[in-house]
C-alpha cells in the first residue's frame, strides 16, 4: 500500500509539470482550506498553489463529478482507484471528452479514514490513468486486505434488516448531500423533483425517506463504484452506502459485472445476455 | 434584574423541579450511526446535558421544526400543539441571535405574523449560556456578536467550574427561581469581563459594508470561483440556524387532506423553477450568491441586522467544508479592488 | 381580513369557461366563497393575486382576472402546465377549492387617474390586465381616465382569450381595441405581427400623460418595454407584472426574490424604473 | 373466521400486453378459476417496467406484486424482456436486502397460449403473499384497512 506522503509529493511534482507545460488549465485535487485544516477538494490553476495539493486519509469526496463542469476545458484530476472507475464510466457514457482530461491515478490506494467502503474495496489500482503515483498493489495484497470482510447486514433476517434501515433513514433530513456527492447522480431533473408522477413525498417522514433511498439505490445497479462518498457526505452519519453496496455485490455475484472497468464497457442494465440467470424469479 | 447562584446539585434540583411543568431541551450526545454529535434534544436526566462544547446543530428544529402540521381542509382552523411549554437550556449567543432573526421574520413583521411559528415560539423560554471558549470554525465576534452574553434571552447562565450563575432579566420568570441563594451581581460582571478578555483574539478579521451593495455584488465574477467545490446540496441551509425558507406540501386525498410546512433550501433547483421550466437561479453559484446576499444584504435591507451569526455550522457540516469565511474574504477583496466599497443602500 | 395561518378559505366553482383548447388549454374559473361574510368582505385591487389550493394536490398563485367592481365572485384563468393546473382543469362546476389572499401590491390605480392608458397584453398575460381593463372600463370609473387603448397579442386565432368581452370593450367610448396574432392566417382580418412591432402604427402611443400596462411571456415584456423606452416613454410610466415561483405569498418563504425585493410582497407589479434598479435576476 | 383466514392480499400485477395479458384473457375466456386478488395493469412490454412503479405500488398499499411478460426470446419488441430480466433481478436483490420478504416479489414469464399456467402462477403468487401477511409499509405504519379490504381504491 502506498504512503500518503509519497503519493502527495508525486502528485505535486506531476501537477507542477502539467501546469508549467500548460498541458492543463486546472488541477482538481485535495487540499486544505484557508481557515480550516480539513482536507477537501481544491482547484489549482496557479503554479504557486501546487503545494496546497495533499492526499490524506480525509480525501473522501469523489472528484470525478467536478469534471462535468469542465467539459470544454483541459483539466487534470487526482483519481483514487474508485474515482478512476467513475471517470471510465463517464467516458463510456460520453459525458466527458478523453482528450480534455489528464488522470493522475493513485496506485495501491491506502484508503480513506472511517470510510466503510474501503474495507471491501477490491480494486486498488486505477483502471485508467495518464500518470500514476504510489506503488502498484498486487492481487494477493488486495485479497489479503479484504478476505476477512463480511457484510453484517446480510446475516440479519429480513425483519431485522427492515428495522435496521428504518432506524437509519428516520434521521434523514433529505438534504440530498448523498445524491450531490455521488458521481452517478448527474440528472438534470431528479425523480425527487418530479410531481407528475409524484414518486416521493416531500415530507421527511420515514416512508418518504425510505422510498427516496430505495429508488436512488436502484440507480446504483451496475453503476456504483463503491467509493463511499455518499456515506462520507451525509451530515447525519446514515449508512447510505449499504443498499448501493448490495447492488455492487449482486452485480458481481450474479452477472460477474464490475462498474467502470474500462471506457468501452457498457453499463449492466443497458445490455443483456440471452442466458442471464433469473435469480429470485418465481420458478427459478 | 435578579442574579442567583447555585452549585451543581442546586441546579440539578432546579432542573428536576422545572421538568414537571416544562419540556426541557438541551445539548445532549446523540448517536448518529458511526458519528456522535451534540444536538438539542428533549432531556430527562440532568447529567446528560453537555455544557462545555458548542452543539453541532442549533435549536432551530425545536422552534421551527422541519415538518410542522398547519391544519386540514375540513376544520379550516390552524392546528396548534397544546403540549407543555418548553425551556431550551444552554443556548449560546450565536443561537440566541439566530432565533432573534427568526422572530424578526415571523413575528415582528407588522404586515404578516406567522401564527404557526408564533404559537410555538410563545411557549418556548430561551435560557442562554455564556460561551466558554471558541470552537474551530466559529466567528460570531467578527460579526459583532458578544459570545459572553446576549441580551435577547430572558434568562442567562454563566457556568464556571462549580457554580451556575443565573441572571434573570425578564421579571415574569423570577418566581421560577425564588428560594435560591442570591448571587453578587458585581462578582458576576467581573467574571463576565474576565471571560470576555480571555476570549482569545479571533484569527478572522472582516471589513465589508453591511448591507453589501446589491448590484455590485450581483454582477461580481467571484461567485463561480467561490463555489467551485460546492456540491449544490442543502446541508448548509438545513443546518444553518438562521435559514428559515420553507415550502408547503399536502397529504391525504380531498376531504381529509392535510397541509404541512417544511424546510426548503435555496440551494435546491426546484426552489425557484417556474412551471415553464425557466429558473432565475439555475446553477449553484447563482444560488450561493443568493444565500450570501440574503444574509449580508437582503435581510439587513428588509429587516435590520445580519442574518448570519457566525456559528460555523455550515462549515463543519458541509461535505466539502465550503467555508463562508473564505467567501466573505473574497467579497471583501472584490469590493476593495472595485474601489471604495460605498456602504448603505445602493 | 388577514388570515395568518396560511390556510385557505373554501370557495365553490360556479362557472367554468373554456377559453382555448387547440394549442394551449386555458380555462377561466369563476368562484364564490362558501362563507357569505367572507364573500362580503373580500376586496382586492386589480393586479393583485391569490393562492388557489386544490385540496390534497397543491397550491399555486393566480392573478385576479375579474375586476373588483364585479362584487359577488372572483375569476382567474388557468393554463394547464403542471400538477395543480391539471387538477384544476379536471374540476367541474360545484367543486370546492381553497383561496388565500389577496396578495401583492396591485396596479397603481389611484395614480393613473386622469391619464391616457395603453394596455399591451400577450397570451395568458392578458388575465391580470383584464382585471384592470374591466375596472377602468366600468361605467363608475370610466370618466376618471382619458383615452384607453388595448393591443392584445395571441399566437393564433384559436388562442384568443376573453372573446366575450371584446364587444363590450369596443362599445365603451373613447377606446381603441386592436388584436394581433403572430403569423398571418386566413379568415383573420385584424392585425398581424408581434406586439412590439405594431406599437407605432396601430396605437396613438405619443399622447402626452400616457401610462402603459403590459404583461405577457417574459420575451414579449422584454421587447415591448425596450421598444417603448426607445420611443422615449418614461420608464416610470411603463408598468408590468412579473411571474415567479411562489409558496407563501407574503414574503416569508424566500423563493420569489429579485435582489432584496420579494415579488409577492413588494410586487408583482413593478414599473420599468424600479426594475432598472433591481439586479436582473428574473 | 380468524384474522389470517380473512386476509385477502391485494397484488399489483403488471402484464405485458402481447403475452401475459393475452394469457389472462385466455384463462378468463376458458373459464379457468383463479384467485381474484390480482389488480392487473397492462404494460406494452416488461421492458417498459420502471422499478419505481413497483416501489410506488408498495407505497400505495399493495401486499405483493406480480410481473409477467413474454418468455425470453419471443418478446414482441425482440429484447424488451431481456433488458427487464436483469432489472428485475437487481430490483429483487435490492428489495429483499432492504427487508421486503421475497414472497411479495413475483416475477415470471407467461406466453399468450398459457392460460392454465397463468392461473397457476396467480394461485402460487397469492399463496406466497398470504404466507407473509399484510404489507405494513416501509415505515411499518400499515395502511387503513376495513376488515382486510384495502380502503384506498387507487389500486
């Protein structure tokens, strides 16, 4: 696994080179604010700010979504392996232009502090990158990291699971930080804003919250890269990622499908295979 | 004006006495998934109350809950909850000033008084608390607030290590505290002065005209850069003690449909989108401009005083820690650069 | 008569007029309050608006289309665009809706005494103007004003509104009523073309002491007001009414603001002079 | 009768117009008896089935859902049901993981000639839903019911 300091230095040197040679106008990375020392996304366009770029255990946000604001500009982006999968899936959906993006991929990603997604992360090297930092992690090392992981919720009975999610979603204030942090959610008008048909009620009663999270998680089928940005963004500490992680595991087990592995890959639900398994059907 | 002084046990006794007639809300530790946050909640045991740390969210949801039931279509009169009155204990100056902003908008406006809010607010007694020390992201004194004491709360507490000083400014509540030992007013003032001096100098200076010049700021080109990392979610408005924008929603069919009022956020796109699809504020930088201008220009123009109390919640709870202090600094630089920021109405 | 708990009065629909059907679906609703003394006391100024509640569905702002002189009912016109408007369009005579209001500042009626008036209304924008037109054309008030001219603009002959008023408007003395549609269409003998192109040759626009009232789609308001300014009309004499997303109607819920002005409380009627000072956030 | 015997589940049923709806017609015209608990909604193809419709059906008080379309391979639109198949598998996984009992979610294929099979499918679905009892809503508050009959007639 690479160390944060080594990754930080390499990012800075690459960033300096890119800005000096004017290959890009802006570097999207992580850094500290002026007044607070929390590590959050920053946008470096001047050489003197290159030293603000940091990679630390707090670099939790998925930066890929910011690329949608710079479609016509040349930008570089610091990409954790999960972010690189998000970028690959954007490329497969023609949301961004490959020639406008320089990807600085992080090999052997050391993970994000108390981000439950990193415990089950099985892809720790970027799937697509122009430059890479840190040392690559071998498959064995990756498997060693996650072999003792098992999902607690899966072991519960349906009633216990329902109770668990009710207790979690009761606290939801519908601030939609999970939706805005997620690379998948870039719709112009979200289903939550539609009142014809009225999919989700506007109250923050448990039923509407539960429906909102269920419906949003259904969009994660075959597209979620399990980066945990939604969970890290939630001000109420809700286990938002649980349902989406189930989608990731289900796609892997049933259809042997992982999201965002390469830009040519089609998304899970936008193609089919004649002999797909019909798991859960009445007569299977 | 009456000053009482009690030790910890004396205050606990007072707490238990008050608990019979009042619901008491105070900062308590709330377990939120893997996070543990200090928030205002209804409390039964005195020991649960946390005094020395600024709560992670404000008492806004007690006086102005996220969903409040207004009434239904067959009775036609407003639904008032006739529960016990509430005491909110341990409210710091920033949150008291925030409630003052809500009162300005919903009660003190001569043209329109919001019954739903007024009914709830009249049954709430705010008990202030002198702020022990600055937290990482608060800057209330930069905006002219006095962290050590606010005169908007009828009752004010000063807690040093062992004792609770109770300063009762509103005579109607004096009988709640009779039978307690008198406190020496000068000694209390001395303690307040000491704490005020001890309040370490804030690292955040700000020199902007209030209200911010409307047209200059509107055409400023700083908003895009300022909100580059903003996700466009609604956390800053939902956890801001002075954000009071709301919307209505209905439940149930005709004949027994109920009308509710719920929080709304100017950071959401459906906040100002027209039926035709046109949206005067269609991107997050325009919305954040509206948010900053409402707090530092529009509210001072329509009412008086700022609609920001420098509590720092929008910084701490924001997923990307968008710092309102950085935004204000950029505004200050822009106005200085633009040559002599003339204050007052544009 | 300020009901301060944001709950509506109940009102019954007593008449529904289908204005247009082919391109846009516009109906005009005439309602009476169920509670007699609410109907008695209910008064409003032309240019004000009300929040109409469809119980169990939602609420939306509509300008008064009837004049305050028509005392025993209120009228408003609805174009079917969304949830509440569709629910309204599915209603029939006798159904009950909720009305909250009146809200907003309304047209500057008093300061228009003794002036010439020119109305330029486009599409559904004619609805709020109609409240003022019927008010000034009413025999009680007609003599307070000099010449009254009206230019109504619609997309096509099938999109005209309030046809049943045209004869009455034309009969009132010292008035000039012009109707226009966007493109020529056989069987249409009146004017053709966008309203801002017809001002010079179809209206006596240069009478001294004239006040202009215009309302319509934002694009039309922009062109008409710019053309009037080019013709040298004082911005303070060009009055329009704006449409914004609204919920409370009393300047509290925060969404309808332009700068620090709340369109529902400080508007919806503004003069071009006022709009000039405000940031163009609409 | 004891409470459970009384419980007559309401099953939101989405039938593809070319096969399963025709199968239902065939079952009816050939007088094949099957439980009356299903509330049929016709969809042009299971490919049109938006997962939200199923979640909304539960929010409107349905105790279970039954979705049936043409057998894979003979879809009128060639591959509508093939797309739908993956969607239903993932939706099924999600709903069960969220705590909805698997008996409430019934996905199957019925071709136009299988009137008998359609009746058996409905029978099986109704029994499966009866086994798990009335649906209490995602928030557990349940729905207004008068003696087992769901009040809100939206379904």
